[in-house]
C-alpha cells in the first residue's frame, strides 16, 4: 500500500502537466488564443459596419479578438496606425495621412468607410440657429469674412470647405478657419455662436436641427463627391495576409448588413435592428440617426480618383508637398479576396 501511494505522489505532477496542456491547447484548436487586432475609430454613424461586426459577432466568427480604441478626431488615428500602435484605423483621409505616406510611413488604405454622394447625408455645413433665423447667414457666401470651425488644419473638413468655397467663386482667404480639435468643442462653439458655422460629421447635422441649436445649410454630398473616410492597415497588418483577410471578411459582412438594411431601396428587414445598434454606440436618438445614414460602398471599394484630386488640392494650398501614387498607399486586394470568400 505504501508503495502504491508513493507511486501516486510521483505521478501526480505529470498528470497536472497533461491536464494543463489539454486545457491550454484543447486538442490543438479549442482553447487556442485569438489574435488581437487593435482598431481605432470614432463613435459616429459611419462606423455602423464596425458596430455591427462587434454586435453580431462577425469578428469572433473569424477568430479575432478586436480591441477598439475610441478617438474624437481623425488625424490621431492615422498617426497611431503609422506608428504601429494600432493595427487598423477607420477614419477620415487627411493631409496628415498623405504627408505620412509621402515621408515613408507604411500604412495602407484598404476599404471604404464613407463617401459623399448626392442624396446621402454625411457631413453637413451647420450654422448657428439664431444667425440663420435672423437672416444673417443663409448661404455659403454669407460666411465671407466670418469664422468657420473645423477640427484641424488639413482635415477632411478643411478640404471640403476649400472645395465648396471654390464652387462659389471664393477661396479660403475669404473666411477665417478656426481649428477646434474635437467634435464636442466644434458642436459647443456653433451652439453658443462662438463660431457662426462648422462642418459636422453625422449624426450632428441632424442633431443640431432636432435640438434646435443649428441649421443645416446643406449636406456636403449634394455639392461634392468625395472619398471622406477609409479603413487603414498598418504595415504589420498588411503583411499578415491571413489576418488581414479575416478582418476584412468580418468588416465586409457587416457592411453588407448595413447597406442592405439602410441604403438599399426598399430598406431591408434588419433596418430597425441596425438603427438600434448604432444608437447603442453613439448615444443619439433614432430620428437623428435615421437622417444621417451615410453612403458606404457595399463591397468596400474606394473611390480612387478622388484620392489623387485631394492630394493635388492639398499641394496647391501648401498642406502637402507632393502627390503620392496610389500604389504606394492603397491595397484593394483584401476587399477583393474577402468578397470572393463571402460568395
């Protein structure tokens, strides 16, 4: 009996090792750790495909552990992708991005996440309600000599303001651009009348009218076709082909869900569910969200010609030094591969 007990004491440590190995590896697959993907974006209506992918478990289906960091402005997202602090960014395409890739930063636009198209509300030129009601500001020309708020110089808002002024025979010299850094500060400034006008991302144009502190002069997409927002991969993410495709499959699957529910004519069966998902993440009412469903290409394809046009404008206005060829910073192969695998 004593010999038997000594044998058990001798075997116990090895049994523990075998048990631990089973729990960790689970037969080789069951308990394998999911690769972590660090994603940066903003809590805006246009992030709907990301919200959907999180809520519907599409990232989980691809075996991904997606950690989201929420930002309040676009430029810091692309900076974090370029530095490798983020694997994926979903944000505005800015002069900061173009200057980074021109300087040798390795990051790549891989999919659409929002563009200006006629009839689809994305960014809105919003003026202070009191100034609108008094008749002081009823058109873009009425802003001559006045302040227009934006997040940062070189932002998507900067580009859009410049292009819109040019359509009216004006230029940036005719207004006073006022960088306010973040969306909350921009909203507060136009609400209080500190600046008479700002360009706001969705749903804030609709919110301004619903809450009564602002008036939408027009939706930018009704005057300008523009690739505003994209999905970016870091160099490490792009070089990990399998991981990049898995992330893109989840994103495109969610994008189909959003497009078919909200943008298709007639709207799809999951419309109410998608509105509820968006509301959960951005904390706004359904009515404002329903007025702010921006266009995203159903298959995530970028409007590539506009990326050249943007750079040419930035160079012309001293915000970029050179035009970077598309092949240096775009890679549509992930969208194409994801589409094939989802068929």
